[in-house]
C-alpha cells in the first residue's frame, strides 16, 4: 500500500487591523494573534470547500502553539497576511501551520493548531476525512 503525501492546501488572506487591536505600548496585543489565526482558518476552510456554518460537524481547537517572532507596531489601518496550510493529519485530528506576515512578507508570528471534529448536537468526536471535507483536487490558492 502506498501512502500519498498530503496536499499542502495553502491559502493566504489579508486581515485588517483595528485601532483597539494595539496595546498602550503601541504593539499589536498578543490576544489579537489568536483571532488572526482563527480568521485564517475560516478563510482556509472556505477556500478549500469546507463551510462549517451549515453542517453538523464543527472543528474544535485541541492544541495551539504560537511563537511571537517580531512585534507589529501601531498601524490602526494596517493589514496583515495570514498564511495557512495543511501540516498533518491523524484519524481524529488534523494540523494547520499558520504564519502572520507583515506587508513586506516578514513573519511576525508562527502558529500551529491541531483541530478535531465534533458533532455540534451530540458533542461526540468524529473521524477526520479530509478527502470528503475538503476539495483536495483544487490547486493551492
């Protein structure tokens, strides 16, 4: 039996920053990075054919690692890019690698999140079938 390498399924989205995203020191508040990663995950899913708003299965965060690499300075109308790609999978979870990038492409933060699928009504965990969940035939965005 051959094991296929999982597709990268990369997607990049831009996220607008708001004045209240910054702390008194003039840096992007650390809690905002988690929100940026969540926006990137939603955009990634939608770009690859998974719309969790309608189905009974929802993705839940099982593990989140976030490394802060560079401060994002005050820019109340700035934009950051969130680059998200499939990083791994197991029978009951899948992992995404995510970078928060400054406009010049510099990585300000690097995250990795492991997600599981849960039935929104019964709260029971489900096996992850990425082939059924995503449009894996599409080329990376």
